[in-house]
C-alpha cells in the first residue's frame, strides 16, 4: 500500500471538506482517510501509484497544496539530516554577511550559480569567503543576531523526532558560527559546518579546509547511520540546493523543501507550501504528537 499525504501551510489552512472530497475523487481507490491536523494536513491509502499522479500534483500546486506519495511501510524514520541555509533558516548566511559588508551583488551571483549547480560548491565558497576578507567578527556576530530568522516548524520537527527517540543532525555548507547557534536553538543532537578563519578578530578571507560540501553531507548521513547501526533508508533528509541532492537521494526519504529547480527535478518528495512540520506529517505524525 501507499500513503498520499496532503499538506497546506498552517497559516493558511486550505484543506476544507470540499477540497478534501475533490482530492479523494481524483483517485480511483482510496481508504483510511485520516486528519493529521484539521484543515492543514491529512493522509489516505491507495493500493498503487496511479500514472496520473503527477497531473493531480500539478493541479494542486496551483492551489498551494502539496501532495506526496510514498510506501506506507517504514515511514517513521530514526534519523533527521537537515540542511541549514534556506531550509532551517530563511536566509543564506553568506549572502547576509556580504550585504552588510557591501559585496552583496558579487556574492549573491556566485551563490545563485552554486545553488543551481552551475559551479561546484567548494570553489564557490572559497570565492565568496575571499570577498569577505577584512570583515570584523563583531559585524559577523551582528548578522547572526539581527538578520537571521528561523523557518516555521523547525523547533517542532526537531523536538518531536528527538522525543520519539530519533537522532537529529544539522549538516550545513554554511558556517559553524551560525550553525552551532541555530543547532542549539532548535535542539539538534549534532552540528556539522564549515569554519571561517579569523585573525585578530577579522576574517582573513579563508575557510578551513577540507570544505564540507555535497559529498560531506552524504558522508554525514552514512557515518551517522553506521554509528547508530541503521540503514540509510531509516533516515529522512531535507534541503533546498544542488549540494543537497546526493544526501537527499541516499536517504530513505529525501525532501526538497521550497527547493531550487534542479533539486525539484530529481526529488521524489517536494514540499513547496507547507512549513517544516510537513516532514512530521510525511512520517504520519499527528499534530497531537508534536513536541514543542
């Protein structure tokens, strides 16, 4: 059997009974309908994935409703591996640093090329950090304090999975100064990220090698799985950029979260409108099971 999950943004709550009935009528056979959160998320079973599923998905994307389908067995995962920039937080940290340091246009252009897969992540990071040479540490810390905001649902996602006995890891191509703070704030078990190098409280334009890039995210997933004695299929991973693709592909469920086009093209599970609690709904958690 397969589970179809219907998800809308909790701030909009689009799933009234009329919408639900119309979605159900799109499938020839469905049973065991269940609300996960009234008006926000629901699920039902189907015996097989219909050939027309993508057409139904596209129709409801225009209505700002996410539809996903996955096997019903083994949905609740034992590990969460999460990207940080534009996933757990709204911003790309390096873009925010560059804006404050008045090299925003140059850095944003390199970031966009990297996220879309036009330039490899490691070289893109070196080029961008070089443009930040001379930035004072107090200015970097001010960016963290004043310009970084959490994506809704992240705290509930991490806490609920940890409360259920899961291991959670924040694995970022961004910087430890940001990732350690965000990881602690959200309650992750582990944080992996790149380290900016300061000399006399000033950025020297270098990032400590080796750089944590897309291969490192896959490595983290494999290492954590082995350490816990589980299979990669028991992991759920979430990210938005090109350097997340190998990690998403290797996980049992890889979620392209409000992701770049190149990621959407290859991801089986796409969340474009729901918040981070969508990852709980995908696993079959109800809102009553959320832990804050």
